[in-house]
C-alpha cells in the first residue's frame, strides 16, 4: 500500500510539473523561454546534456540551464514511468504537437529540436507515442493551429520513431513484456494499436515522405516484425502478447490490400528456415524438429494468431502463388505449408474450409499448387520427392473425391464455369483418382456413375480443351478399373504421364491458360464445332479450312474440253502405264489385262454422269472419281449446271465420306466434297441454296451434316464477296496533242518511215453522208519483203491479253444475302423430329448464328445489310439465344452482333432516326446493354473480351452517327429537314456517356 501511495504521489508531482511547463509555454514571449521550460521537465526524465542545450539559448537563460539540479538514475526512472504511464504525457504531447509545433518549433535550433523536443517521443514507449502521434496527422483547423506545420512535424516524428528507431518492433516487445509481467493487455487493446499503426499511410499527406507510402511503410514494419524470428532475445519474450500484435498487424496489412507485399518479405525467410532444417536433419522426424526448435516458434504461431479469416485466405492464396514462382521442390513447399498452417488446420474449421473447400472448388491455382494442397490438406503426409503420397488414413481422400466428382459431373458446371476453373477441377479429380485403388473406388458408390456422366457431357462439347479434360479423366479412371487396358479417347494421351496442365507447358509457374484468344476467328469456330459434332455422331471427319474462295472466273470465250477435266483423277499407275505404252516399239505388243481395267473406266465429262456415279454408293472407285472431277466441272459452268444443281447438292450432302475413303484419307475426301458444294453455291446460288435451306432443318440429316451445310454456306458467302474478275486496263490518252508541225490539226501526222508518201484525201463511196474525212498514203516495202500483197492488221491492244487486263474484286454476295439468311433464320426455335437447336443441338445453333454474322460482314456497307440487320437482331435478342447456357452460343451471338455493327452504314442509322424509325436504334441499344451485361457477369473470358469489342464498335457507330447528325454539311440539313418529334424515341448510347436523339 505504501508503494502504491508513493506512486500516486509521484504521478501527482510529475503532473504538476507538466502543468507548469504547459503554462510557461503558453505565456512565453521568446523561444528561449520555451526551451528553458522544456529543459526543466526533460532533466527529470532523460539524461539530457545541459551544455548542448545551453548553447541554443541566450545568456540570460544559459546559467539557469547549466545550474539546474540533476536527479539520480533511479529517481529519473521513477519519474519516467510516472510520466508515460499516467496522464502527464498525453497532456504534454497535445501541446508539443499542436501549439508548440504551430508557433515555436520553427524557431528552435537544430540541437534543441533533436535533444529537447524530439526526445519526449523518441525515448518514450512506442505504444504510447504512436497513440498520441497518429491522431495529429489529421488536426482540426478550428483549434487555431497551422495545420500544414502540425502535419509535417507529426509525419517527421512518425518516420523517426516508428521507422528509423524500429518503433513497431519495440511495440511487439512491449506487448510481450506487458503480458509477461503485468498480464493486463487484452486483444482489443492490441487490435487498437495495430489499427492505429496500419492506418498511418492513409492519413499521411499526399506530399509526405516516400517512407509513409503504403508500399514502403508496410514493407518496413513487416521487416521489423519478421526480424523477431531471428532475434536472440526472442525466447525471453512472452510469445502471447508479441505474436498477438504480429498477427493483428499482418491482418490489417492484408485488409489494406498489401498481402502480396507481406508475402514477398515472409516467403524468403521461411523458405530459408525450412531448407536449413531439412538439410541438417535429413534422417530425423522433421515435424518433431520443427516443434522443438526455438527458431521455429515464430513461424508456428504466426498464422495461429491471425484470427481474421479474410486475412488467412489472402495470405494463403498469395503464399501459394508466390511459392509457385519461388519454390522448385514439392517437399520444401509442403513443409512451408506445414510450418505455417498445420496447427490452424487441426484446430480451426474455418482454415480447413479455406484450404479445402475454397481452394479446391472455387479458386484456380497452378497445377503444382494443387498437388501441394492435396498433399497437405487431404493426404496430410509429406510427399516422396516430387510425387503425391498416400497417408495412413484415406477417409479424407475418399470424401474429397466424392465431392469433386459430384461437382465435375454436372452439366451446369460445364456450362457456367470458366475454362480455367474446369481445367483445375478436372486436374483435381484426375490427381485424386490416381491415388485410389479399385477397392477404394468400389466403396464410393456414386463416383463411377458421376465420372461417366461427366465424361459423356464433355465429349459432346465443341471446345477441344473440354474434350481433352474428359479424355484425361477417362484414362485415369480406366487405369484404376483395369490397369492393363487403359482407355484412350484422345490421340495425345500416350504413355503413363498425363498432362494435367492441358498443354500449357510454357512455364511451370503460370496458371493454366487454355483460352484460344480474345478475338474469335472463323477458322477456330469452324474447327471446334465441326470436330465436336462429328465426335458426337461417330464420324471422325475434320475440315481443313482452306481458302477455297480464291479462284478466278474463267474466260467465257475460252473453249474447254470437259473430258480434259478428268486429268486429276488419273492415278500414278495409270500415268506409268500410258508412258510405257507410248514408248513401246509396237502397239500390238501383248500385256496382261487381268488386273488392269483402267481403260474400262469411263471418263466423267458431264455433271449428269457425276450425279449418277455419286448415287452408286456400292461403287467406291466411281464415287471417288466423281468427287475428283466434280469441282472442276462445276466451276466450268456448263449449260447443264442449272438443271442438275439441286440433285447434285442433295447427292453430295448425303454421301458418307468415311464409308468410301481409304483409312487415313477421310480428310482429303471430305475436303473434295466440301469444295464441290461450295462451288455449286457460288456458281448456281438460287437452286443450291433452296436445297441447302430445306436440308438444314430436315429430319433426314444428322448433326455433322447440318454443320457441314452451314460451313458450306459460310465459305460460299465469303467467296462470293471476294469474287475476282478480269477487266481491260483503262489507258489514259490525251485528247488534244500539241505539235510543232505547220500542217492543219485535222491532218494525220507526217511522221513515218523514210520514203513514205504524202497523205491524200479519199472521197467517200457510201450512200450515207460521211461526216469525217479519210486519208491514205503509200509506204515503202521493208527490206525483207519481195512483193506486195501482204495485209497487216494494226491494233492498240497487245497480243498478250494478260498485259492489258487487270484483276478487280467485285462483291457479288449482297444480291444473294437474303437467300442465304432469311430461310435459315425461319423456324430456328422450333423443336422438330431430330432437330432441337435451342437445347441438344446447340453446336448447330452456334454455327448458324456464326454463318449469319459472316453473311452480314460480307454484305457490309451495302443496302442489303441495312434491310437484313433488324430481323437478325430480333433473332439474337430472344432470351433463348442471347442468354443460352452454353458459352459457345453466346460467343456466336457476340460475333454476329459485332458483324452487324461493322456492316451497317452510319448514314442508314441517321436516316432511320430522322424518319422516326426506332427499330434499328432499339436493336443497337440492346447490343450495348447486353454487351455490358456480358462483360459484367459472364464467366467465360472470351465472352468478356468479345463483349468489350462490341462496346467499342458500338461507341464508334454512335460517334459516327453523332457526327453525321451534327455536321453542318449534312445532306439532311442542306435540305432543311427538321427533326421529327418521334426522333426522341431513338437512342444511341456511348458507354459511360449517353447521347440521345
């Protein structure tokens, strides 16, 4: 009781002295008075050198300072505790930081500021100092202080006390000492101080020191706290208070978005510690070594003291990503995770939920991070070298496999999840299955049907990477069921090692990037859709995607022998036979006819014969010869083409190339068939399109044939839009020639060979009046000529026609655009026998929309595009199409919308607005709003990129339309056409800036 009474008495005495100093500062008229007053208090608390302070004041105050009595060391320590642990420091700090900093501090000499003013903060307890300094970063201007001076001084003191003097490290030690000796520090108090410290970068001025920027400040205090792991005196500090402050500070740093900075400093230190332990204890139980090592205690308690689940998740996520970039060994990575998280994983369900539920089902990490998670959180044992290893208890593995497969098998997951997410879950399923035995698989009754369901729905997908996921999982599953008979659904699945990164092997430390690119090209969509449909229908047919429209129209005056078009079908053996026969001495030389029926083969020179040969499906060689010559015959455009086009189209569509082609040459046969069909549509559009549109929705064709029809129409539209014709070059000739001759202008020039006669006028002999004069003259014979009688014809054109012709491109597609598009758009949403585009046959729907978009692009800037755009927009706007579950269809819709924005001329939009026709403006506004919706919420990355492209094209369209309307030279304004009152209904919006008319 006596000690507590003396303590209160001493606190009252110190508080009275502080009141005297504050009064002296407020009443001071000169800076020396302020310095003298502060010195009278400082000598009671700190070992101040009076001689240094005396040099900073005038003579009248110098003797007073030098003659002041100094307390003993023990008395000074008692006063120091009474000053900082009571109310004295808080009262004085307000005066020092506000009034004195605003009025007198600028007059302080440097030594006085350093040894007399700063000492109250530098030599004080860091916790108390920080709690009094930080609020002054935002002073109240109504208190009558110089706000700029106060803030600048406070920032200077914070840098000095917390950064230069390692004040944050000192705080951690002070909390440890307080818990060890006084046991009064609570979690709210520690959390409050951590909040104050981490808020400093937000409260500092924009022009403050770089040390107070978030990046620099958090880096420095992180390094201070991490130095505790290697501190020699760490074992003498109470871990509870110190580590609670470390955990709270790290949590606040993560909350402020600097988890990556925190892990940048933490990972090298913990990896070094793990590596040192593993190297020095190769034959010991590593977990026991970590638990017993004093140097490991800091790392064992770091994550355990972080109670904020958000901070735990951010730290864990950044830890995995940065370990993927910095750690090459799976063993080292496992022990890093074990050292930081194994206690929390066992004691806190929230941490297990983060590492298992979120990181396996919702997040996406590199594949080697996935292996680390499975090894640490599921298998719970260290790996062997760089391979996954099963633990003693497999209950967690079986439960995880069941949950993974349940999610993986759902069709909704395939439709809604991003490609990266699907690849990640597929890899998790495959890696987990690799560790299971057939007996364990039999214990889980739901795994087998779920895997079969997941593989089935993925094999029908148009995306090759999704089909690759199905084939990899099916291969692993088959190895578990019957290791001797693995199931290979993909040619790339060869050997025992399965690529769970799905081809992304450019860098081990990058996320799986299976997307094909932001810009969708016709070749990519064609290959994906065609491959998928033909896998689903059992036909291994691929399209080579050649530029089949690069053909020149034949000269109509050229005489063509149809029989000569068969030259391409003669085999090498036939050529050799002909050569040997022609080189024989006698045409009567006998030869064996038993196996040679080449001469008996009929050469096809008419399309009617081609149709007949194609219909004889049992004559494989005849069908092949017909396919070989069909394209050339069609492009020769014979008179019979118009009459047999319909039958030829139907016959070519119904051929099964896989039945007639030699194994391994299906692509070549399919390519010939497709090029012939494209040639038919190009050379005879009306008859061919009539049959193709009927077959498109016919129940008698399968999915692969429907896709082939759409591919043919797409290629034909592109070829028609790129048609090349030959036209004579235009020669520029001067109409009036300047000559120096004296003869009249209407007479021919006198130039000519030596010996030429003069020009003579010829009188006309015709009965009709002749309005021009004719002239003639005699020319001498050339030396090589003996007699007259030769007639020579002179012409302005060269003998070589190619020299006088040039190639021109002429878009022939717009005239046929309606025949391509309108019949195909009719009835797309009707469910017929064998046809269900909105659900089962979504690949056909995507190809249909893509074909319509290509048609719009081929008709760009033509009147037909403006007429066909509204019905196409109506089709795209239907909810069954624009909000389709399959990303493939949504990509096609975005592509078609982009083509519409490219194809429509801004002048058409202007005229529609001026006429009060809001149909096109409403359609374009839907494109904008729907693109924004896709960019905000669609999980597919390629849809996002295409939606952004749509928004950009829409902005350009709106800008051009705006300029056309506002231009003073606009033809509408020139004709004094007033804006209709109905025009306000039309709206064209630019993203982030709406422009209405």
